[in-house]
C-alpha cells in the first residue's frame, strides 16, 4: 500500500473550493487519466480511469462529507484505494486543499508505475490543474451542502447523505430524534407534588408487641381495646 500526500493553495474562498470538489462528475476536466465519473446514488460513484496505461473501472463510496471541511472516500473493489481531501482557510480568499490517499497498485505495470512515482506525479498534477480550473472560473460550477456522517461501525453502507436545510444535528449530519413525551415535569424542572392516596403510608404488616396492636407511634388504633390496668401488688413487710 502506497501513501500519497500533496496540498495546493488556491486563490478562492474555502466555500468555493469545497463546492467545486463536490461536483464529482466534473473530475475529468482536471484529473489526468479519469475518463468519467458517474454518480450512482447519494454515496456511490462509478469511475472509469487509466492508470499507467491500464484501463480500470471500479465503484467508490463517499464515507464522510462535511461542508467546507472534508470529503473522504474508499473504493469498493480493485484497484484498492482510500483517501480524504480537506479544505483549510488561509485567508478569506485563499484555501489550502490537502489530499491524502492510500493506493494499492495491481499488476506489474501498475507496480512499476508506482515505483517510478507516476501515480504521485499524477496526483500532484491533478491538484495543480484543479487550482487552475477553479481560479480561472473564479466561482464554483455547482455545489452540494449536505453531509455524509461517519458511521459508528465499519459498515460504511450505513452512511447516507443528509440534505441541507433539514432538521440536522450540528456537525453530525444525522437527523435529530423526535422529542420524547414529557413525563410529569420537563427536563430540569422540579417535579410538582403529587396527591397521596388514602392507603399511604402503608400500615406495617405485623402488629407491634403488646396486649394489642398499636401504631408505630404507640397511639392506640381505632379498633384497639384499652389495656387492662395491672393489679397493684401488695407491699410486703
């Protein structure tokens, strides 16, 4: 597995650079060897490329997407690759676009091409051409401002785009859960006093020791009979 890293500073705002990168089907206009990119659905792309003279077709998946910050992807079949493009604001009118990519060359031709740094040179050239492409236009040709959240596990198929303007939790792209029905008082509010039933407090199951059942406070209950007065013993002597 080969790792490729490169960055370029473009003279456009970060929003403009990010919006243009989300137009995946325009990649052939500035990426060498990319014949076509077709968007199958919200997170899957069909690529047709030439790598070191070898024609390849494969599907890739967007695994994470956050507006003005990052776009991450991975291939779903050979040739194996994964990467992320991040966008960093330098000034109001300057953005650093950084690409980090892992590429697994296949076959002798691709391995030779990788050893000769052909793939790295192509990636570097792609970013330079992206710089010329967006700076010459001065504005994006389109843009998508939704999010693709990072799945909590390795099942990337669980990711789904969340359209902008919806009920979205900040920074996650996941829909906010429906509010739960309040029970008693709202969260953080004191619970109002509740009426006590006639059976409260419960009487003890066992009577207190003595000649008759008494309450815990020692006061005879309504059904108690008054205790018999003890006989006074006669004084000896």
